[in-house]
């Protein structure tokens, strides 16, 4: 196979996030497989890719005006192009792979930001020779929102999970808590988690990531609940693994996801997961989830209380470990390499 060009524009767009995790892991896999690759970086970046080695050439260039929307400048040796965020290659003759992560903008955004994003994203999808969807749910959304043109191949390749998540021997938390991971706006249903805490007076809600808690997020929330909410900011994988291990459960209450990496992380760490009736999360978590059928605070609280009982917890942990064992980044990127090889 010739040289793979990875467009690292995502590292200029976000400091952390599921897409950058995906491409960090992909680059690590390419290095382990000793596949020749070029990573293009538009300077300045918001994060620095790690774990790169001698088989990966880093091509850093000063970012142009509106770089994120412009065609990626390819090295001459590129035989396959894979953008980390819906860019086209400068040479349209180079076969292109696009990973489709979700359709959040299509479902929840409006106005100019939505129009600009959809124009770029849908153009990249339509131009690609091969599409990778991170779940069957995302593939169904692809068919609904964009469609597939004649000659395109579509592959469902699930995300993986880092080896840094696993059960450990740890002391109980000083006060039992429910874990909430990531962004908290809109469809993530953070407000629902807060409302459920009214029925769980003995528990705290620990939030990881998602930026600082704003006063508007807690507006109108009873002081007795506010005083039980802890924001921990961004934490290392080691610290997050300990949080999963000590939590009563992960409350993953999102109405929509393309995959849901925290679900697999939690299960791999032996943490039960309470989720909404979300197609991608059900696909990923299978029988190991405690599913809440409706966005009702009392039902969420009941599900959390159930997951915390010794009998239910033991069963959920066992099932979660079994489900999580089927996910790995090595498997994800072995399949991704097969896609590259089919085009090179």
C-alpha cells in the first residue's frame, strides 16, 4: 500500500473530544503496523498528537484563512486521503475515506452554522469513495440525511475503547455518587440528571469534562441538589478509570449519539450504565444497559437506584465486562486499514 494522508484538522478545532480520540488511536495503530503515513497539521493546533513514530511524517503548515473549510494540501506521495473533519483533498484524483461520526447538526442545529456545516459535511460524504460509519445507527442516519451514491462503499466499524479502563481494587467513595461525562447542553439531558437527584437525596452527581458549570445550568435547582453536584473538570484516563470504578453508575442520558465511547469505557471499568432509549447506545451497550424509556426524572432515579442494588449491580457489571470485551481500537483500525488497502 502507498502512503496514507491523514488530515489532522481536528487537532486545530478541539482540545478534546471523541473525534480526536478516534484519530489519536488511528495514528497510533498506523505506527504499530509500520504503515507509511503523512499527518498534515494546520498551525496553530489546539492539541498535539502523541505516539507518532518514524513511519509517520508530520507536515505542519501555517493555517490559511478559513482553513477548516478549504481543501487539504496533499503531499505528492499520497495514495489515500482520510480527513479528520470533512475536508476534501486538493487533488480530487486521490481516493478519499470519510468517517461519519453522527448527525447531531442535522438533528439539533439551526441557522447559518448548521447550513455551513451541512454543506461541507455532505460534500465530503458525496465525494468519498469509501464511508466508515461508527455504528449501524449512524449508517441508518446516513441513508436518511444524505444517501449513498452509486459506486460508494459503506462500512460499519465500531469505535474502540482504551486499555486504560479496567476494574481495580479501590475503597468506596466517601459519599456515593453518580457519574455524568462530557457535554451537558440540550440533547445531553443534564437537566434531567439534576431533576432525578431530587429523588436520590443520599447521592452526589459528579461531572467530568464539558467545561465549567455555568450558573444558568443550575438556575432554579434546589440548593439541596446544587450542593450535591461536583464538577471535576477534565481528568486523566487513570483518574477517570478510578471514577468509573467508584461510581454507583454512569448516567448517560443523551437522547442521541453516534456511538457513545463513555458507555464502553464504563462497562470495561466495571461500572453499570443507565441510559435513555437511544439507538446507538443500545447498539453499543446491548443487554448490559439499564434503559429508561422516557425522559422522566422519577424513572431515571428509579433506574439509578435499581442499578445500585447489589444483585442488579453484580449482573450489570458482569454483562458490561462481557460486552466491552468485544471492543478494541486494534480491531477498529485493523478494519480501517482494510478500507485503505481496498482503495490504494
